[in-house]
């Protein structure tokens, strides 16, 4: 049971860190998505 609790805490921290990184880099992600969209559509 303790192992499950520890894993849940680690997963929670990992999720929070990932969300923070995504929010911090949102403009970079948008630029990359626009670039790939333009490459796929052949513009």
C-alpha cells in the first residue's frame, strides 16, 4: 500500500512539472505546430 502511495505522489509531481513546462513553452509549441502544418500542406 505504501508503494502505491509513493508512486501516486511521484506521478503527481511529474504531472505538475510537465504541465508547468508545457505552459512555459506554449509559444514554442505553437511555432513548431504551425511549422509542421505548413510542411504537411506544402506551403
